[in-house]
């Protein structure tokens, strides 16, 4: 009945209320390389041994995966600029399986790193992130995905493995979401003198970093978090429109990254019978522009579009004020006084009311006595 109602409304309103689908597939393991290089063959054998141990539930798989990744690293790094060699993917598969197994067997800690079978610690380091190590609650390797929500995929080849990281179920900061996705690239590489010749697990923020600390080009996928977020969209937007009183969540203003002092907020407000996923294409394109991201931060406002738009506008105004009081109580950040609101359809009305003051015009149009002369007990 709800979908029939939406179809009728779409026909009457002349706008599309349908939701485009987004698909997400995990990466596939590479086929055997057939490479005769002794180091590649050894790494491939260790990867196979790790898979066998993993299937048997033996945590020694972690050590095999680690050995496969470290042995294939020289070939992987050598082909970073043009990764056409099949052995290049061997390293990526080993790192993916290493991180997956370490997490499943309780051997990965976002602060300390990975613990191998002999107690050896593989240190973990972070480069360029606004997020903190404690925000790395789940990591999902990027495989293939497709969506009609956007037309451009912003990705580049290089060393490492692309991931989508999810934050915790309970947000650690006000005005951030639960299980909020962001991009990361994992590189298991020689750590230099600091690790006595051993390897470190390094995570890079691909939004702000294009190369490793040693200058190698970094594998990056900036679109993946946007695509993943679209796959998590439910039919809640239908309920928000048809039965807003049935939604316990209510309206919410959310930052797509931790608050960045000095940067101007771009606040995206969706339209009728919709959700912030509507803005996937714009968010995807904006995030790929370094000049934009250097000056702006992206926020989104979700609300029940079945509510009166005056109610939604008042809620947005309240939450904007609350966010500023939380992060800039002294009103010292000029960026928050220059925020840009972008609204679509009904969201345009909600946005316009943030910069509109009717004064006492509404009162004078309905009452004969001036408002300031009214006395109440």
C-alpha cells in the first residue's frame, strides 16, 4: 500500500520517488600466478597454506598470510606505478586475508597492531586521518560495486589495499553517525630502523594522502565509502514520509567526518520522500576535489518529510545551534558563520527558512492587536 501511494504521489507531483539500487561485492582471490620467481612461488605457497589453516580454524593462518605478504612486497612495490603483474595482486590478497584472520582470531588491535603466533607484534601506524585509531571498529576490503546514485568512481592504482572502515555502533562524537564509513588504504611495508628491519601495518587516509611516507603511489578509492553507505539504505525514508509519527529516530544533523575547525560547512538537505543518499553523487564529486575539501566540510540533514516543513526547518535550526554550541561555544570559528546550505525540492524550503525572518508579518496578518501589547498571565 505504501509503494502504491508513492507511485500515485510521483505521478501527481511529477517527480521520481524511487530508490536507485547499489550493489557491493567483496574482492575475489587472484588465480595462481604460475610465476617461476622463487620469491613469488614461495609467497604463493604460504598464501595457500594460510587458506588451508584458516579453513581448519587454526590461527597459524595469520603467520602464513604475514609471510606471504612480506615475501611478495618487493614485487608489489616494484609494480606500484603500473600494476599489471599478476604477482602484484598476490600481495593484496595476502594483506586482505591477514587483516581478516587477525580480526577474527582476536589478534588485531587498532592501537597495538597484529600479534603473530610467536608473540611478535606488527606495529600499526596512521597517516592523515581526522578519525582516531579507536574509530577503526570494522574494516571491509573494497571489491567491486555499482550504483546509479553516481556516475564517477574516483580511484587510482598504487601500493596497498583499499578499505572502507566503519566506526562503532555508538558514535564517539556528537553529531557523527553510527557505523559511519570512511576510506582507508592499508600497506604492510618495511618499517625501517624503528622496527629493527621488520614490517609495519600502515593505514593512510586516501582523501588527504596520495603517497606512502616513502614516496610510493598509494592505491586509493574515494568513492567506496559513498557506495557502501548507499547499500545500507533501507525503506525508512518511506515511513518517514507516509507515517512520520512512527519514526522514533526523528531528524538528525550529521557530520560526514569529525568536526574541522576553520572549514566552512556544506549542509545538504534532501527533498520530499527521500534521504541523504540523494546527495551521493554530489558528495562523491565534492570529496574528490582537494581544493574543495581543503576549505569545506560536508554535513547532511535527515528529517521526516511527512512532517510539516516548518517543523523540519525549526529542527534544523535547533540542531545547527546545538552543534555550534558543542564545538564552538565561544563563536570563535568564522567558518561556521559562512556555512552553505544546499536543499533539493522540499529541502530547499527547509534551507531557505534558515535565512528567512518573517518578523511579525504572520502575526499582523491574523491579529488586529500588535503582538507587543499582548499580556499573558
